[in-house]
C-alpha cells in the first residue's frame, strides 16, 4: 500500500508559532489535503537534519511540495537571529533542496510573531 501526501511542512518547535502555522496552512494552501509536519528547533537552522526529513518524506510519501518556515524571535538562533540571517538560511535551504530534489516545488517563509508571513524569494 502506498501512502502519499501533498507536502512536507518544516518549521520550528516553538509552541508560540503552532497556531499561526496551522491557521495559515488552512488559509493559504486549502488545496493540500495532507502534510508531513516536521518541527525542529530553529526551523532550517540544521540544514542536514532538514534534508534528511525531506528525503524520507519524498521516498515514503511521494511529496510534491516543500514548505520551509523560520520565525522571528527564535531561541535556536539567539542573538544572531536577525531577519537577514533567517533569509540567508532559508535561501540556502531552498537552493540546496532544489539541487538535491529538482522535482519538488520548494517555498520558504518567515513568520513574524504577529502571525504574518513573508514569502522569501529565491
């Protein structure tokens, strides 16, 4: 039996963002019926852990889309967690993922603590 889903969503473990991410997914991606959800401290902070999760989701669930989400005031980044640093890391994660998985549609977002999302152009 094959189990498939529409996308993998990778975000931080921070409890403060979970309601925003869940609501945003329903509003922004209503056509996606199912997601693999991954939460790791720092979102894409540990790129190799992220790539491992994408690989597993791709192999086992035949995903078509990858959504990467970092957020403001992230404890994993600490004082180095500027908007520019997050954009840099998200851009690097998108480029590396596209290199390894060219068949996947990859998008990145920065979540502000007021619940608004910025799409990161790569």
